[in-house]
C-alpha cells in the first residue's frame, strides 16, 4: 500500500470500519473479499503504527538514579 503512511489514524480507521462492514455484509465475490481483507490488514497495520507512535510521545522525563534523565511511560506512578 503506497499511501499507508500518508493516511491519518482517523482516515485509516474509517476506511477499515467500512471494509469490515462490507466484509460482514457477505455480498462480495471471493476475489473482492480477499482484496478487501488484504486492504484491511494494511489499514490495521497503519492504525497500529499510529498508535505506537502516539504512545512514544506520551512519555515523560524524570531524574535518573545515576544523574541525567530517563524516559518513562506517562502513566507510571512515581515511587518514594
């Protein structure tokens, strides 16, 4: 899929939802079903990529034990 990285998360998710609805309707030929299934896999991969990138951005820095700072998940509770 050449445009996979160009699609926003919302665009990929919307197209994926449409593909799932068409697949669930069951009115496609075998070839159409296979092509749409493959497209759905690509869209799901794009969504996963976008979510992983967002997760990386949701980190915070805290002082490290040895000096400097370390990156930790935003939801990690501070001890001490």
